[in-house]
C-alpha cells in the first residue's frame, strides 16, 4: 500500500521539461514537412482551389459554343448571299425561299450558268437559248446552309482571332460525322474550318476537307459575301 501511495504522488507531480525542448521538436517537424508557415494554424480541409488555367479554357470553350449558336441562328435568317470559289471563279447567288443563280466551271472546263427556283431548273444552252426541266423542290436555302454547315459539329477547336478583309473574325475548326441531317446527308466524315465575324457571327470563309485536313481526299473553299443584298436570282424561264 505504501508503494502504491508513493507511485500515485509521483504520477501527480508536474514533470519538468527543458525549456524550449518541445518547441524545437515542433519546429523540426514543420521543417521536415516543409510547412513551417502552417504550423500552429488550423488545417483547411476540402477540395483544392480550381485551376485558373482550367477555368480560362472552360470560359473559352463556352464562348466558342455561344459563337457557333449565334452563327447558326444568323445564317438561318439570311435573306440572300453570294458564295464564291476563289480558285475557279465559280459563284452561286442565293435568295429565300429557294432560289439560286449559279455560274460555275465544270471539271472539263466548260462554263455553266443557270437558275433553280421552286421546282424548275433553267439553264443556258450552248446556242444562247434558255432551256428548263422540272426538278424536285429544294429546301429553304438559308436553313439548309445553316444545318449543313453547323449541324452535328464535334471536336470544336478555336484557332485564333484574325483580320479578314478589314473585319475581325474568329477561326473555328470542327468535325462532322457522316449521317442524316434535316436537309442534307453527308456521305463521308469531314472537317470544317470557318471564319466567323465577331460582329454579326456570319460565316465569311469556309474550308471543307474530306475526310480531314490531316489527310484530305478533297478540299473546297468558299468565300461568302453580299449578305441580304439584292441579287440576280429571278429565273428567265419563269
């Protein structure tokens, strides 16, 4: 019993420590962990702060999607426009609902001019006279262009903002997979590069590569202009 009482008294005594010994142990531990500034402060738990780089990329992707949506809506509302192939000089004038005046050079070098309106194709013969034949009704030209150009866009990449004929344009590249659309059917996968005006989001230039720009089998270029201007689309055969 005496030994037990002595043990209890000894255990209840305050133990002496060398001054600063515990503090130095804490400092040494902080140095070992590389977190001296955080020692003595409550630790914060939870997910890490979002990456600024990742946030900026997300914002950029969202802005590009918004621009494509604006471009599709603006294109579908067009009343008229002109498309030009800068390599051959061929051109197509379009006006709603489904009128077209085409002037193009065929693969054999022959020049062709004609009009498509409603269900009639009217073309200029070699003897200078106009001839015509019935064709199937065409879809609304503006809606068809918007659907064919922007429908089913995947793997969208914003390339750069540049100047095209004095206008600020955003260059966007994306892929389109073969398949049915509302107005047209893509026979093969293809990649599209489009120059969209920052101001009105209308396409100013198109480059289409089938199947891709990396390994193209066929490429085409179109320059778009004369938006909503009066154009010669009235068929002489009507």
